[in-house]
């Protein structure tokens, strides 16, 4: 990893290239995804099976798109007790965290004769998209937990899961066990943009949903972007990213491992160290080079580090935090001597990992907070996936005759300023009959 002194012309240019890498969609991809969405919207199951057969599982028919109880029972026997123990631990902690996010309906009676309030209700149905991994070999079990659990906690009555089948028409057993454990109501063997279309518009086999969440490839992400508005979505997530703030007390081996934990995701992933210590910068650069040699996804990590990796040396921690806030990273690690002293200075980050024994993977799997986080600088205004993504807030308003009379003139005056005569008349007609 290249070391830069920040601020400097070269450092500023490197930061800009990382921040601006963004998530772009090619015109041809937009056209292709739009055609798929429209095909599924118009032709339902027929179109769905066509795409499933062409890209995922040649032998799958409409009757076998939905996972059966027998398949789920068989998966439980394959998953193994150690996996289930770890799964249960993660489910418990993720559920307990999200329970703290629950919103309650409320009523306010402070003004005589007037009642205002808010009703909180869950959406009716949610679709959770879970990538199947290459050839079904790398199941994203954590995506099941992070997508389904907050929806369940919110009170959603029906949750569907869509995940692509392997060529032989099966779904990874770990995914099926996880889905069963967290209470998924229906699992469909569908992937990519056609899965998003089916969840957004519904087919004879696939239930229409109100909100769609979950990660995916460029086609999945683009499909979610297009159907947003027809349904709610979690976010348009870009490539993964991590920023580590460190001082001279930090462990270079820990930092290098954490940077590479994100770099191995994707060639577009970003891994950055911002440190006030030249010695730490050099030690981390050496450790990254050493650890890269043993990674199974070495080629991906090398490309990520070379394109979007950097080590920035600042004059002090205050400057490091200022740079971090301007970048607004998805994952921010504070590997400094007294991290809690600096928490209040962090303004923009998807999640903050505090101290040397809190690596980013803790948050990915088991800590409790959701790992679906804002990327590409959107932590400036966006938040992690939460219970709030699965609820609706409905305002309540009641006025007695006296309360209405007390405020009628103010309502009329404001409506007249806006030139809305019918609004004015709606109030005046009641005054005449008072």
C-alpha cells in the first residue's frame, strides 16, 4: 500500500479517486434490466422460469421454484450442530439489538380540544434478496439474518426470501436453515433482476412485497433502483469500504488484517488507513504485503488495494478524524489508545468499531447492529438498515369545534398567502355554520 502525507496534492488526488469511484450503471445494463423487469411484470411465472432456466438452473420448473418443507428438513441434517450453535448466538444478539429500535404509536393532548399523534404499523410483506454465491458455494448466511430479523421485529406478517438455485436446482443448506430459524415464510429459487421484479410486481407463484432489501450484483442493485417507488428498498449500496484511524499504540498486524477483510470483497472495495504515526504507516504497509500472500482471494484483494487502497499520514488524530468525517466511510475502526475519548468527534460513518479487539467482521456476523450500511459517502445522510425500514408512520389529527375556531383565522391567512382559494373555503364554510 502506498503511503501519503496528508494533506498534499498527491494525497488529495488519491482521496478524491477513492471517494468518487461510486457506483455507476452502464446504459446497456439499464436497458437490459428494464427489459427483464417489464417481461416479468407482464408475463409473470413464464418469464421467471425462462430466466431461471437460462442463467441458473436449466431443469427448474414453476412447480419447483418455491422451496418445500422437505428441502428445509433435509438442509437441517446437512448443516451441522456447530453451525447451528453459532447461528443461534448471532440470531439472539441481532434480535435483541433491533428490539431496541422499536417505535411506538403516540398521542399528544397538550393543546385543549386538539389531538395529534402518530400510528406506527409494519408494512404488509417484505422481500429479502440473498445472493447464492458462486455456484452456491459461498452462501451469505449473514444476509439472511440482517434482512429478515429487523423485519420480524417490526412486526411484518409475511417475509419472502429470494436466492438463486444451483444448476441442479438446490439451495445451499446453510441458507435454508438460517431462513427457517428466523421465520421466513416463503423461499424462492430465483436470482438477479428477475427476482427483484417478481418481489416488486408479484406473480402467480411469488407474493408481491412492499419492501425489498438485500445485497446483490450490478443487475440486482440496478433493478432495486428502478423499482424503488413501486416498493420501498433499503439503499443503493456500492462497493464495501473500511477506514481505520490508528495511532502509534495500534497493532499493525491487526490493522492489515482488517484492511484486507474488506479488500477481498471486490476489486472496487476501498481500504484506507489514516494514522498520526509514520512508524505505524510503514509497519502496516509491510504487514499488508505479507498477509496478502496467504489469501485465497488474493487477486481480488491486490486489485482493490492497488486501485482504491491508501495509507494517509496526518499531523495528529484531530486531522485524521476530520478526514474520516469528510469521507464518511461505511466501516470506521478506531484503533487508538483511548478511543472512547474521540467518539463524540465522529459525525459521518455507517458503523464505528471501537478498540483493537473489535474488528469489522464482529459487526458482519454477531455483534447485533445491522451490517447493511451506507456506502460511497452516503453515511453523511443515510443510516444502517433498521426496524424503521419496515414500518409506516401515519399522522393522526383531531380538532374539536372550539379548537378549530381558535385557529381558523391563522389557517385562512396561510392559505390565502399560497393562493389556494379552495383551502380557504374549506375553513370559511365551517365558520359560517358554526
